[in-house]
């Protein structure tokens, strides 16, 4: 005897709840396993983070500290670095972060700073280049020790504007395209030596980057752009950096649908991409004139 439609509804109704609960439980379990794997991947590793006193660098410090890494935090302001250390010290951890204070824009001190970094734990496993300037000196000072050990991971925080060029962002976009090219070359050169290189290309991040930016006349911009205010949470980007290190991801784009589509459009249909960018430039020019 077949089941009536009413009986079928009851049976199916009884199955929806447990199925949904089971699915949610499975997703939570997978998330927990993923976090445990990430923690095991960087636990006890020596991780250097430049620009660690604020913004994304500070969030990376929190994320990697929670994963059990031995941190070396770098920045220009010793007081702010120490505040980060004290904040991290309030949480359960085996290691107290070291700090190295120096200005990356002052190339004459980079070598001595690298020596100080290496003195902390004798080597570096992961170098996260978060500071937006002078990454070459930092790389060249730390790289030889990684090559000697045939082990190491270099991460650079670039931008989606290293993939596509946006009108009225020529200098910034050019610098990020150069960053992308530099680390693409470096990756090919050091892979045979057992070293990994990851380029992280986020869209806008809710940090003080635009506030601290310098205008054409050398004065501080001092305003948070609307696009920056609507940007990604630095915590999410920091977690993506941790994932990239754990899985040795070579190239990671963290952007919304439109920027991601623009990257593909630039490759697959460049004529349309250029037309859209020209149209955007006209609109922005009109807004500026108003």
C-alpha cells in the first residue's frame, strides 16, 4: 500500500530538521579541523611581520600569535609595537613576541635591522612584507638565511591594483604592478631552493591607509575614502594570509565580484575593459570638476 501525500509530507518534514542540523554540524566540524591544521602548520614557526603596529599588520600579529607562531614584530614606532605585544600577552600563548624598531624607508638601517631580527631566534621561517615601501632591502637581507636552510616562506601584501589599473591611481597602481612582477620573478628563482612566495592582492581594506596617504604637494591626505570605509575587515584578510602560508598558495586575490570580473575581463576581452576604464575616468573627472 502506498503512502498518502499527507504521510509523505510528515516523513519529509521529519527529515528536514535533522538533515539541516547535520549539515550545519558538519560545516562547523570542517571549520574546526581547518583551524587546527592551520595552527599546526605555523605553530613554533618564526614569523616576521613588518608594519605590525597597526592595521593589517596588527591583525596578522593577532592571527599568527593565536596559531602559536613565534612573532618578530617590526615597525617605526617602538611604543605602538610594545602596545601590540602587551595586548597579545594578555592572551594564552607560549611565546612573547619580539620587536625590532626601524624605518624601512631608510635603506641604510635595513641590514642592521635584519641582523637584529635573526638574533631573536636564529632564523626566519615566514617573512610577511606588510609595510608598503622598500620591500627589496628587507627581502635581500633575510633571503640568504632562508636559502642556507633550504626553507622559508615570503609573503607580500600587494593589491588588486597590481592586477588591474584604475583611473587616477597611476602611481599606486604602478607600484603594485611592480610588486607583482618582482615577486613573480622571485618565486620562480627560489622555488628550486625549497622556498615559497605568496602574493596577496586584496581590494580595499578598512585601515588608515588613505588617512596616512600623502598628496601631490606632500601634505597628509587625512581623510578615509568611502571605498576604504566599505572595504574588507582586516581580520578576514589576516586569516587569508594565514591560509596562504599554511597551503603555500602562490597568488591570492581577495576582492569582490566586480574587481575579480575586471581581472578576467582585462585578459579575455581587453578592448571592453579599456572602454569601461575610460568611461570610469570620465565620470570621476566630472565629479572632481563639480
